[in-house]
């Protein structure tokens, strides 16, 4: 083993220092992109770096919300062996910024003009103390509905539902036609994803901000919140009995496979449809959750870079961050992933109908100040409050709290 190491080192020296650097440059990336569509999107980034002579060492940790990945990351950093970069969301990024263990990307950001092309709502989570510490790869929006066109036709649903009542009526038609009305996975983050769209549809953007961002106790305890829980109870009757514990991509597969009519899920679901060779407008439909048109609830996948002791690792890390922010990559990646680019200057030419709509919606929401962080995905409140909200929402959805008790529990969660 030692003889082999010495032989490789000697060969590198013989070929010159440039070859030695190329041999040594690599990145280790921790992430939770393990489903078909997600893995396909990540391969775009891997290929980009490999062309630059940077080896990609994969560290996937399965789990749609990233909680398992964050547990693994804490263990790595605590042991003094952080990965080169880690996929991260929202307040988790700011929490790591406070730890003093992340790399400074400010020089790279200034050189690349990131301040001019990344929406301010995203920059709130990309920077700590005014300095860039993360490279945003996309803008996911969570208030989407995905629908199987053939199922809707068989159920007699002829028009895209624009209001809450129209959506319920359409879902009931699908159910009566013998299909699952709403494909859903009974996991806390999925319940919360559904809940925030219902809340936005019911109370509007001002209500959403006061409840999920400002934590206004008076508004949380209002009749509007009770109406949100009442509507969640309506939706509970439209999911199948086997929803508990189901992964989000399995629920997407139910819609793709013609077993279900609708899924309420972030636009990462589109990656599953694309991976299954389906076409928007023909095989499936994508539209904003009824009543939330004009508003985009977002989360953004970002890669946080950790301080490296090795110069070669730092150089590879800079290449990784630059590659993530390159416009051509942002287009190619997000075409596969289902999201919109994190840069507002990326052309929509390569995107399908759903992608073009996502880019247009994000641009309009950013200009109109209706681009708001997703509570369910760590971009509205810190993790401690988010998790307390999860608990209330899931207990209510599983029938352990009635509507009125759920309102009181949500207000208590925000207060405590």
C-alpha cells in the first residue's frame, strides 16, 4: 500500500507540479439528492467539475427534508473532518455561519457579480454578516399542484381549478372515479408543505407573513387559522389510507403511474415526471395551488463550503462554487431538477412549459415582493419553531387534535 502511494507521488513529481495539483484536486459533497430526478440533476454538476479535472466524492444521505444529512454533517464537523461542501437550506445555513467553520466566498461572489443576479430574498440565506458563505443552485417553489392529465379526463375534470372550491370539487370527482384524489406522503415535512399552501390560499400573503415569518400570536389564534385547519381536514378525506410514512417521490409515482389525480408538492416533483419521460401539457399538468397565484413560497438549495486546511482542496472548492453559479450550469441543472435557476439572468429557452412558468413566476414575485420563504422547508422560521409547527400540523392531520385545539397548539408552539 505504502509502495503504491510513493510510486504515485513520484510519478506526479516527474510529470510536473501542474499534474500533481490535477491529481490531488477533489471535492467531497454531502447531499440528500438520492431520487431518480435529483440524482440526474446532480450528475450535471459532477460532469462539469470532472471536465475541470476535479474528482467528485459523493456523500449521499437519503431523506427528503435533509434532516438525516444535517445529523451526518454535525458528526463530520464535530470530529474535525468536514466535507468540502454540503447541501443546505435556509436557517441551517445561518446557524453554520455562526459556528465560524464555513469558507468565505465573498471574493468569488464579487468577481462573479452574484449580488446583481441573485434575488434579495435568497441572499438573506446565502450571506452571514454581509459575506457570501453559500452558492445557491436553484429556486424551488413549494405551492405547486401536479396532476395526471389522463386521470383528470377520465374523472371528467375539464379545467384547471383556480379556487379552493374548484380544487375540492375536482379532487372529489377524481376520487369518485376510482382513483386516489391526492397522492400524499404522511411525513411531517410533507404535511407542512400541504399546510402552508392551504394557509396561503385561505388567508393571503399578509396572513402568511404574520403567521409564519412574524409569528404574530393574535393572527395565529384567529378564526382564519381555524379555517386553515378545517380545510386540512377536508384534504385528509381525499388521501388514501396508506399515506402514512410514504416518501414524496413514491407519491409522485402514484400520479405518474395513473393511480392518483393530484399531488401538492414542491417543484422537485417535476424532476420525477421528467425522469419518467413525461411531457407537461400532454401527460401532466402543473399549476399554482388554487388561491396562491401571484405568490411564490420558496426554498433554495445552496451549497455551503467549509474551511479547508489544504490549498488544493480550497482551489477545488472555489471551482465547485464557481461551477454552481455558472449560468450554463444553472440552466442545465434546473432543467433536470424541475426548479428555477437561482440567477435571474438565465434564459428560459431550454426549459419546458412548467420551467418557463416557474422562471416567470419567480421573477414577478421577486419584483412584486411576493417571493416568501417556505415555512415547511426552513425559510420562514428557525428549525426549533418549524419543528414545533410540524408536530401540531401532523397531529391534527392524523386526527389527534381537532381544529380548535390545533389552533391553540399552533399559537403555543409559536410563543414557546
